[in-house]
């Protein structure tokens, strides 16, 4: 299987391990990623609060490049990139005049915009059974709280999952053999880009999320967004210093969890670079155990 | 032909922009026009007398009136002409108001156009033929579809006037949603107490034929002469033998598998069941989906215990045909069931409220059942999850209503009132309980309605918060309701024991299918549509079919009952005479030209085109041609425009007449 890849800026910076773990597991799952040549910024939050046209044009440029490079499908692992690309796609398809204007701005033609996948959709496409098939590690000690964040399943109608009570990520997590917990704050705001300017807000909001997950029995958070990861992982130290009775919880990318299931090491997956150490007991070599 | 032209000023309406004197003068020179005058109010008595007098004095045999739209006064002028002894269809209207004076400013241009339009009408009237209205007989029987409060009211009104009624209800019992309600606003009288006597009255009425557990399959014919096919679904119980003793239900081993529809899934019922103890008729039905006998043939406990041998497993659906003159549609509504993933993909759902996930987040009808003395908790307030008395209830209005992005853009109209009632009933029984209502606006128009809401707020201490709820989640057995108080401008968080969602009223899911079966229009929501929103609110555009209750739009009990009585009165108007008069301006087939392609049949919106076989004198089949059913044809002209061989003409609007009109304008 081959698919176009839009890494986005985080995959080369704060979320290097997200990119690394993805590339590692996709080797095992026989998926070839072809990076969009000359891709640029998706616009993220900054563009669409500045100018709607700018946000559309930035995404449209990447979509046009992908189309020109013959890609029918592209995979954007970052939730913000996915949200921008998918929202822009819908808008370009539904508003012809807007499309013509954007085409003039980016000096590219847009005809057949590729299908866009976020990480959950992507693994649905790859097939959960493929993960189960190649599973090497027993993850049943992991009780995962799947955290979708604000962008992954929104806006309503663009994604196939319910934007208020999603459960598609749980399906993938279950395929790795880990357990999932039912909890309240799958979509609650983590504070997002306030992380730097108003760390206090992020500390409070992230604590609420992490507390609720743990209250419902989770021992690991699973995320699908570099921003969510940085807030939930990096800010736990700040939470701890503000609330001394706070108990930390490791935060993994969905790709890292799959990687663990496929028998990759924490180092290979970049889990060793996280702020909160992942030290839950997992058993290797399921198959051997079964055959023995 | 001697034609008279009469130009009306319509006070200033036409006179202000059209020089009526110039129009009448010009018309006087048109060929065949022997008389032409103008007058301030032609529709008034003196105005009509001018027309009548001219007809008598000059022996006119054609009349053109230049006035307002024919929709307004064509009937008036045609009657005046008929009174003077001329066939009314020899009178034509030139629309000088809506088509001229109201849409133009320049007097010269307007006057020229008015002259053209009068010339146009003169050319048409020259080619008009005297026509006679069509007379059709009337079957004085009414079909009422739906046995809720609207259907019951309509059936009783018609039957009490002495006409026969066939009442069809698809559920095993009549009573509809009203039978599920606890108390009714604004008087707080018990719903069942006022409804059940009416249900029994229907059952015992000698003029009413009650068909429960039945559905309308097919409607043929036309106003005054419908032939209706009704499917009487197999109850698997012989209703002639059953006495309603209930032994079968007592002994039925299936008690837990089937959710009670009447209790809105809050309780279970047996496989053989009556929906509720006061059901009319009190004859059970076997739910073949859950009954063990119908699954594997193993159980037949009900048959064994029935002392009357009334259980009849082999019973099949029966088809009945009824001759009907008027139809009253009263199929009611459904509550919008919000769920995580609603079946109807157009509806986005309200996953943030956790309905279907949290047991104590319920809808309005479920609350009615909990509050009802005949309900699962015998009227005591206990929440579904653990049976504890809720000390704090949050009511959320407009869930699905007035919400274009997720639900429906219309207002469901009854929720403000029933939410006030719910909160009030709760406060009356749980004195230390707290009731919160989230609302957008309080819409309590109606007699004693606003007073009722004020009473809930001021006397019973229900706390109203203006704002929407963004989410509900469970925490330590409480439901955290997060919303906004838009008056105070602050976020609100309430830890409730139970949440009641006032979900939107929606059309019955099969409403559009029924509309297609009986041939009436429906809107984008599935509600049936009236002919005129103000002046003909209970008539559908199909002659002889009337609308009552919430199948037309969201409405409460008083409105539904009033509408039902109005529909009954409309049906009885039909029965006032033995023959019905219909406009003769309908389509007519030239059978010699017709090639039998039946494009006309495909485009006819009223199913008025039939297939007629032509035989020669020896009785040999020659060909099939189109035939217009004069009872059904509404004279719309679609067939006329479609016919490739021009073998269908619309009487009164023949091609010859139209071409003459066009020629007059050139």
C-alpha cells in the first residue's frame, strides 16, 4: 500500500517521535509513505484567525501539490493539519467561486482533491486486523484513555465519527490488545496554544483531563495530536508542582502504542524522549508464549 | 358576438396608475365590443348592476371585466353574468391590478399595457364556449386516519352529526400520545381522565367503525368518491371471541424481552399484550418478533390458558375496501429521538447530551410516563438508573428545535409549556427538589399559558436559566450539566440527578409515504401542507382530504382538537348536498388523435389520467387511449403541455384560445 504523506511542521520538531514511530510501524505494516514534495505550512490556527483566505490558500497549495504529484490519498497525522486540509477541501469543493480565487492566488489548478486521512481513519484503512495479526506484545495491562482533542473529529460532518461521542480511536486501540476506558473528557480543551503565553490555563485544563481519565481507571493516555501531546505530557510537571497530590500518567501517540504492540522498543519508537516516563509492564513475544 | 367591456378602478388601486377612461375608450373600438365603460368599484352591488343592466339592454353574450386578479373576483363577476342570463364561462377577467397597476409606475406605459390585456381577454372570450359545471355524487362517509386525540375528536364530531365514520389506527389501541401524558397544561387535569371517556365513546358509537392495528394501503378515486383499501394487520387474536380478560398476558413467559412502547422503553411488556390497561379495544396483540411460538413454535401458553379459544396463530392480514366521501388525516407526530448515532443520517444528533448513554438523561415523553400515576413508578419521581428520588433535575428546552445545524429550524411550540408543567409537577411532589430549566426564549402564547409559566417560576420556584447547554457528563453518579447563563454572562455548571430533554416534535417517519399513498403534499420536514395558511388551514390541496392535529405542524392538545373539529366541519360541508359541483375547466382527450403514449399519465400530479380501451363496432380491440377522470382532474394543464400529438386540450384554455390571445398581443 502506498499513500501520500503530509507530515506537517510538528513531525519535524516537537513531535519527532510521532513521525519516527509512524515510519517504524508502517515498515512492518507494509505501507509506503511518499512525502508531498515541497509541502508548506497548513496554516494551523494562526492563519485562520488572521485571514480566512490565507488559511484556505495555504492548505490549497499543499492539496494542489499532492494532486499534481499524482496522489489520490494523503495522510496527515497531525490533527490540526488534518482539520485544516479536510475543512479546506470541503470548502473548495462546495464553493466554486472561492476555488477559482484560491487557484489564482496559489497559481495552481485544483481538480480532484485527494482523499485526506487522519491517523484514526488511516489505520481504519490499513485495517485493524493487520495490527492484530502482527501483534507481538501483550498490552492487556494498558488501560487507555483515548483523547481526541478538539480537532480530530471536528467540524461536525467532515469526519465520519460522531463529533460529540467519538469511539473510532478506541476501535484501533482495542486491536493492539490494550484495554480502553470510558471517560468524560475525550474532547475537552487542553489549552492548546496557550501553552507558552498562559501556561496556568493549560495546567488547569490539562489537569482536569488527566484527572478524569485516571478516575475512570486509565493508566495511559493515547493521543493523536502533537499539540495535545505536548500539553498533556510536558505540562504534567507543572501540574505536579502546583498540585502535590497529583499522580502522573504517561502519554503515548496512537502510533507509539501500535509500535509497542508490534514489538518495537521504546527507543525505536521515541517513547524515551517523553517527559513522563512510560514504565508500565508489558509482555513481549505473545506468539512464543502461546506456542509454549 | 356582442361583447361588453367593464373597467374597474378598484378605488385608487388601479385608477392611480392606469387611465381607466382611456382603457375603456380604446376597448370600445375592438372588434365585437359593443359596449365599454369604467367604474370606481365594479365588484360592488351598483358595479355588478351596471354589468347586468348592460347585458339586458344590449343583449350581450360575452363579458370582459378589467379588474383585480381572477383569484379574487372571477367568481363574483361570473355569478353576476349568470344572474343576467349569460353562461358564466363567457365572462373573462383582464388582470389590471396585480399585473399592471401594482407593478408599474408610469401611467402611460401602464395604460397601454392595460389596453393590451383587455384586447387579449376580448380575443379569448370570442372563442369561449358555454360550459356547464360537472356534477358528481357524494358518498357520505368519512375516513379518519389516526386515532389520537385529533382523530378521536374528528370522528366523534362527524359521527355525532349523523354521518358514518371509519377510524383507522395503526397501533393496537386508539388514544395516541395523549394517553401517555400525566397531567395537561395549563389546568393540570389528568390526561387519561379526560381522554379515556372519549375513547370509549368512539368504541361504542353506532356510526363509527373502528379499525385498530390497521393501515391505509391505497386510496383511489376522488372527492366524494374515494375507494380506500385498508390492511387490517393480523393480531393473532380473534377479536370476535376475545373478552379482554388478560389471562394470556399474565401467563406469557416472555416478560422482559420486549420494551413497552407505551412506557417509552422504561419498562417491559409481554409478547402478547395490550399497550396499556385502558386500551380501546381491550384486545391483545401478539408481537411476532419476540413471541417464542413465532420464533421456534415451542410455546403456546396463551392458547392454552385462553378460555375463549381466541388465540389464532394462523391469522393473516386482511384487506378491506371502504367507500368514502371525505378523508381526515390525523396521523400525529413523533418525538425526535436523539441518540449517539441516529438512524436518520440527516439528523446529526446530540451526542454531547449523552442520551442513550446515560439512563437518567430522558426525553419529555419518558418524563410524562414517570410522572403519570399509571406509569412505571406509579407517579413517584424515581430516576431510571437506580430508582432514587432525584433531588435536582435539569430540563433543557429546544433540543432539536430551532437548531438548523443539528436539528430542525422550526419551533416545536409545545415544549415551553410542557417543560414548565414538568418542573411544576416535580416541585409539587418533591418539595425540597430543585428544578432548573435552560431555555432560549419562553414562548407561551395561549389562553392562561403565560400565567402558567409565571406560576412555575414565581410560586413553585423553578429556576429558569436563559442559555444553552454545551455538554452533560457523569461524575460520581451525578450528571454535570455545563451551560451558559446568557443573561448573567457566566458559565453555569449544575450537578443534576436527572436531565430531561425537550426534544423536537417531528413528523411521523412514514408520513411522506402516506402522503404519497393518499395524494397530498408534504413539506421538507414531512408535515402535511394546507392549501392556504390563513384562509384554508385544514384543507389539503387534494379535494375532500382534510388535515387535523400535529401531522400538519407541531401543536398542543387544544389546537389539535380545534383543528380536528374544523376538519370535521369541512367534511360535513361536503355532505351538505347530494351532488358536488366542480369546475368544468378540465382536460379532454381527442381520442382520434391520441396515440396512447401516456406521457400525460406520467406527468399528471393528480392521477387523473386513466387508460381507456377503444373497440370497433364489431368489438375488436383497436387501441388504448388516455382518458381523463373528471372527478380527479384539477385543470392544471400539465398533460396539455406535455402531449406530443396535441391531443389533450384543456377546456376553457384550448390552444386556439391561447394562440388568439398571443396574436392579440403582437
